[in-house]
DNA sequence: CTGAAACGAGAGCAGTGCTCTTGCTCGTGA
DNA sequence: TCACGAGCAAGAGCACTGCTCTCGTTTCAG
């Protein structure tokens, strides 16, 4: 029933996937700016207008790629986290750094897809609602690490200044209501800072500056984790 | 002598500036992807081919805008730093946060120019050598804050792991040979993290998450400064 | 004063996103 | 069963892009 849904429907799925694959290939080769619908169609042996049956516009194709990219990096983070959890149960800092390293590895491996989701937003383009769930996957992993560490032994954080209390409470309510607001606020800024490290590397800001990027990042990620209170100070 | 260099040379300077101004206007209005040489020329009342007398290609125009943007944000940082220095001499943390806030304010005010320099690299991309000096201005301000704090009262930093020593020494040699390597390494990662905070805000990653971004950023910047050892722990 | 360099204008090329029309081919409801 | 509507590929075409080349004109320097 569900499998044999007609040759037509199946072909549509396959062709849609083929278009996305070819688009991803061009993305990896040339970057988002040079992704051309016509070139994709040409490579697939069809005419450009036929492609509009599957994606109503170039932006819609890009949106599909964005969603896939969020899912891809999110899955990588979840995988690394799960692996670290079974390899070193209870070592929250290890879970944290493993997750961070997986995200960075994905970014280095797929720089153009990374740029698509964490770089400059494309022209006049406002992210459709479909992207917000996939976009949150990495963040959810980071939160779950913090949650485990908090449930395990509590987390000592520097007290937030009074002016931030309202914001921290709103933040916590929307993101992780079961965690103390100061922790959530810290986590959000840590989250942004983590991607700052990755973006600077992927976008070339570290060129001629940082050489041994593996160890540099590993150290920075660990410090980030420490400062988020994932580990008692040594 | 130097002022009367012929009407032609003066015209060239003026027209070059006019082109960049109009390009900047289109950049702010539509983003880098939609910046069109023809539209710029049209708006300036000339024909598109004439524009190639001033910029040999679209990428060269973008490169000029990139350099200007680096200079603009660099100048903003230097200005803020100088002001803070005279307003609160010796308060290194205040100098730090003032600089950070100035950079963020510039970014929020010029999101597309910010995206141009700190977002995904646009063209086939190899950053021309002309950009590296302007690109370093913000970093130099941050370094000078750290240098002042270090010269003033020393800075206590957590010891770097042994694996990072070589990298930290190379880093320090290339960036600030007069500062202790661990401090320089910390500073570099702090630098990246600072721009992570700004990028997430400018690129919309904080949408529906962080509301009161002024205070959120101010707090995060201050913590970054503290963790870079700019202030003895309270 | 003259020749070379710089300049603006225009035509033209190859490419783009996107639309519209034209037939063909499925798959389903009568 | 089979006819009709929906889905599809193809092609022509529009308006736009970056960029090149040519052709007169203007300017400046030797």
C-alpha cells in the first residue's frame, strides 16, 4: 500500500532527490552564489523549465538544501553525542567536546553547506518555518548535555546580573524550562561562541593565523564546556 | 602640486567613490548577491561598460567594498577604544566591553556589509592581500586592550595544555610577540567567539530566542573579557 | 602640437531565473 | 473500460546579468 504508490509518485521522489543531489554537488563545487537551476537541469539531462515542476523557484531549492544541511549537521551531532555517552558514561565534558568536534568536523567537510546555514543569509530571504525544527537539533544536543550535567551534580555558575534576569527567564521558558535560567542564558551565548570558532575557521578568518586547528579547536571547545559549568574546576 | 593633479584624475577619484557609494546603497538594500553592476551604472546615469574602466570586474568592486567595510568597522572599534580609554583610564574591562559593543553596533547598523566581511565568502574566493591589513584592525584593538591589562597588573590564565604550546608560541610570534603565548591563544579564541555572538544576532540565529539583545550581548562580552583575564575575578 | 592613453557609448555574447504554451502520458473516477 | 483531468517534459521567449569589443571623443604629457 504505502510502498507501491504508483510509478509516478515514486519517480517524483527519485527525481526530487536527484535534483537535490546534483544541486548539492554544484554547491560543494562552486558555492551557493553560483548554483544555477539551468546547470542542474542540464546535468540531469532535462530542460530547465521541467525543474520547476519540482521546485517552484531557486530559493525553494535552496531552502530544501538548507533543511537537509541542518538535518545533516544535527544528525552528526546526535550521533557523536550518543557515541560519547556510551563510551564514557557520566563524563559530561567528554560528551560536550565530542559533540562540538563532530559539528566542527561536519562544517570543515561541508563548508558550503555550512555557509548556507550559518553564513550570511541569502538575498531578501526569510527562513521559512520548516527550517526551525531541523535548525534546532544541534542546540538541543548541547542542551541535553547541560541537562545531564545539571541533573548529575548541579552546576555552579557565576550569578547573572540583575538586568539579565528577565531575559534569562524568558530564554529558559522558551528553550529549556527545566533548567535554571542562568544556565540557559550561559548556554545560549556559549552556543553562539562555539559557532563563532567554527565559522572563523571555515570562512578563512584563521588563515595565516591558526595552524594546528584541530588542537586549537579542541582546547577552545573544552574551555567553553568548562565555563558553561559542565565540569567542576580542576 | 598634490592637490591639482588634473581634472581627469580628480574626476576618476570622484567617480570611483560615487560607484562605491551607489554599490553600498544597493548592498544595504538588497544584499551582496543582488548587487548588479548594470544597476549601479544605470543609477549613476552611465552605461555598464563605462563602469569597467573603474573596476575590472564585479568581484573587484566587491573587494573594494570589503576593504572599506573592514576599515569602517576597524575605525569604529578604534574610536570606541580611544573614547573609553580617556573616559575610564586603567579600567581595562571597560575598554574591552566598549570595543565589543562598538563592533556589534556597527554590525547591527550595517548588516550586509558585516555579512560581506564576516559571513560566507562570496565569489570563487581567494581574499586578496589588500584586505589583510584592514581586516586586522579590530583584532589589533582587542590585542592592545589585552596588552595594556597585561602590562598593568599581569594576567592570570589557566595553564594551556602541553599539546597547544607549540601552536600558542607560533600564534604569539605572528600576532603579538610581546605577550605570553597562552594569553595570545586565549585572545584568538575569544576573538572568534566574540564574532560568533555578533554573527548569530546579525544573521538571525537569535530570532525568537534572544529578545533583549543589548543586555544579552553586553553581558556576554563582559564575560568574554573576564575569561580573557582582563579583570581579576571579583 | 601631436600622439597615446583614458574615457563614454553602444552593440553583442553567453548565461541566468522564470513564464507560458504545446503536446504527451499517466492514473483515477464515472 | 475508458475518458478526462492532472502531471509532466520540452521549447520558445522575456528581462536581466557580467563581460568584451569596437568606435569616436576628450584629455593630458612629452
